C-alpha cells in the first residue's frame, strides 16, 4: 500500500471544513464578527494606554508602533492555532470517550496527523487578516520615521515569518502534549482554560518580567516552558526595540529554533507514549 499524500489529505480536511462552515453562513459571519470585536476591544484598550504613556516600560523601546508589531504578531500566531489546531485538540478527549480514537488508529495514516488536522475553523482566520492589517500599519508608521535606529529588509521579513512558524510549532507541541494527557487522565475538558493560563505569559514583552518576582516567571516561561520566545523573537526582528543587537538577543533567537526542535521531538514521544497506554473502547 502506497503512503498517503499528507498535503492532499490536509487540503481535503480544509475543504470539507469550509463546506461545513458555508452551510451555516450566518453562524460563520457571527463567529467572524465576534472574534474581530474581541480583538478591536483589545486594540482600543492599548490605544488608551499609549495615549497616556510613551512606551511600555522605561527605556525598553516598546513604543506604540513597536508594540503594535508585537500585538499583531500575537494575533497572527494565535489565529493559526485557533483555526487549525485548537479545535482538534479540544475534541481529543471526546474521541477517546466515544471510541472515535479506535477508528483513527485503524486508518492507514499517521494518527497524530489525523488527530491534529481533521477540522479547520475558518472563522478564526479573520483574526489573521486583522493582524496583517495592524502589522502593515505599524511597519509603515515605523518606516516613515526619520529615526535611523529602525530598519527592516526582505531578509528580516523572511526571518520574521520563519519565527512565526517556529512559534506555531512550539505552541502545537505544547498543545498536543496537553491533549495526549486525556488518555491518562480521562476527559480533559479544561484544556482550553489551562492553555489560556499558560499562553497568557506570551502576550507581553519579556521585559515586564525582569526584576523582582518576575524573574522566576521569566526563567520558567523562557527556558522550561518556552512560551515567551514564541512572540518576542519574531516581533523583535521587525520592531527592533534594542539597537544595536545585544548578545542575549542573538542567543534567544538561536534558542527559539532549538526549543522548537526539542518540543516537536518531545511532543511526538509523549503522544506515542500515551497511545501505547490507550485501552480500546471496544475492549
């Protein structure tokens, strides 16, 4: 039997999900409006903040436009996760309860791939579009400045989207590990809440964690659960809050790639280890 064409399988999943969403178009539109409304309220909050202050933190370099690059990066990564990964991870425990995992295990395709990409929430990609708009606006605002300490290039943009991919893969690795615990712990219906608590630390520049009680959080969520590098590394490539680059920034960029590779290998091991512990619903 020939090996499956994973790109064609994924495109089939995406097409079927789009057909399903278009069957209930009003619901699709309302989901898009709801997602965009939440982001616009966040944007309004930060506009109010920057009306009163010049930057987030003294001498951190995170002014309004720099932070909007950071914010847009957060939206881009989260929209990809919410569209392609979170819906499937949330349903993993339900597959175990209903015996759907037995069906997935019988398919002549990698089980982790099948579990991870069966469904696409197309409405979540509306956040991606808004993120691109905010990113473009912030970059043009920065480019129009006469301040010579800021610059960007096609190489910078290429590295930016490469690190966006690294951030998505890091988050996916953490998510699939959390989902796999359903095999050991039973119905894990609090996945989304737990996921929010962990990833909430990645929503802000890491400078805010430096000093005092923030240092243990910075260390934990940079080197143990490396969610802080997910947004900080790509956002710095475009916003460049610190110029010239300091040695620790280059080290952080290298660590992000290493952490992504380790996370992918580790999550694969955890998933397969959990599957070996799985008892069929029919047994």
